[in-house]
C-alpha cells in the first residue's frame, strides 16, 4: 500500500484529502505546515507528498526545495495542491521541484485518479 503525506494547513481540506486517499486504498498521513511536512517526510519516507503552497511556518515552495536538497527525500515526488492557478505560481511550483500542480477545488475521485497515475509512472502503484 502506497503511503501519501498530505501537507495542508486547512483542516477541512486536509481531512477531505486524507479520507479520499484512504478510501482510494492508500495509507494517508498528514501535516499541517511545511516544517512538519519535512520532518514527517524524513521519518516516514512516503511514496508521494501532496502539499499546499500557502502554509504557516514555511511555504510549500520552501518545503519542496528543502526536500529536494535532502538525499533521503529528494526522490519523493511532490505534487502541489493550490488555489493559486496563475501561470507564474504554477511555474514557481514546478521550478521548486514539484512533479505536478493540481488546482483547488478538485473532485476527490479525480485526485485519487491523479495520485494513482503519478505513482504508476514511478512504478509504485
């Protein structure tokens, strides 16, 4: 079973993503900010990280860059979940090391489908 780390500061969204992924057959763990996401990624070594862009303590962009600089976590794919859909935001996210950028709002079943596709491309599904 693939392990997915969700880094999202809004509790309702975080709970929805955790529920959707658990129902979709994944093990879901959650962090409420970028700093906690880094610590959890290092401890848990998830197969994929879904990360909000705007979070307290450390933005998703900063957290992604730190994860990509760490040999232990650099190969974990990061996917941003954000309502910030401007081209400059998407480009910044991809430039920070993210694999994909998913816009909010999203349908839970579509999110599960995208996660499965990403993991499949990585040979983890």
